[in-house]
C-alpha cells in the first residue's frame, strides 16, 4: 500500500502545475527542466503599437481649427497683398494721369498764338502771312488760315488757349469744332453764329471739309 501511494504521489508530482500570482500556469516538469544558465536566451516581445483613437466629428472639427485658422490667415495676408498691389498700381496710374494733365495744362496755358495781319477774304488767305479777319464776308467774327499756312496747328480740343495778336488781339479758350462744311456747296448762312470768335481752316487742305472752331473770350 505504501508503494502504491508513493507511486501515485510521484505520478501526481510529475503532472502537477504551479499557479503563479498572476494566474498564469506552467507545467511543473517544463519549469523544472529550464536551465538556470547565464546563456539562457532572452525572449524578445514585439514592439507596442498604439491604436489611434476614433474621434467624433466634433473632435475632428476642434482638432482642425488651428489649421483652418492658419489657412484663413494666409488667405487674408494674400488678399491684403493683392489689394495693396492694386492700390499701388491705381496710384501710379493716377500719378501718370495727373502728370499728363499738368503737361496738357502747361501746354494750354502756354497756348497757341495766331497773328492776324489783315482783314479780307480769299486773296489775303492765299498770301499765307498769318490769320485773316473774315468777319465782313461771314457776318460773324471769324479768323481764317489755310491748313498748310498754320491752320493744321490750331488746337481743336476744348479748353486749349489761343492768343490772337495784331488785328484781333485777345485770348480765347477753345470750345471745339462746331461745324464742318463743304465750301463748294455751303452758304454763309450755314456758318454757326453766337460765338465770340470762330477759326476757319480746311482740314488737310481739302475745301470739302472746311471746319469752324468756336472760341470763348478769356481776356
């Protein structure tokens, strides 16, 4: 009986298990067979990989807020730069316009001068010695010149100043072209009236295009 019990105890010991504090179990026999040597290999565990948390829509919106803010700041800076560039371009264009206006004003203030040397009509105009007072023929104050004798340089733009010397001395401001008549068929009644002065010349020397430029008296 003692032998049987001893054999049973031996069998039980061979198959017994050791229960550790953590609840894990190892076969006693396997544990007993592990060598306690310094050359025992070290078990390498795989690296821990964190699983990113699943964020809600609200959390995603909050998390993306700094990026949106930074993008908005960049867009605002770009818009401000574009606006500044546009403003600078407009200012430059305005400066050019003002400078041009000043140059025009200077030219206008310097004015154009016509020496009215006599009164008469075609023969006197053909003499090409300057302006001719045509008032007696047209029944309204008019000075005429051939295009090639000074008429081509007479200003047509409104606001330009013209100074007459000689017979019709005075300073006038151009109103503009008020009539273009065909000298071959037109009559003196077709000439505009009611202006302080008219200047007549044939555009490009062609009498089919006889222009009348109206003037207002300045001094």
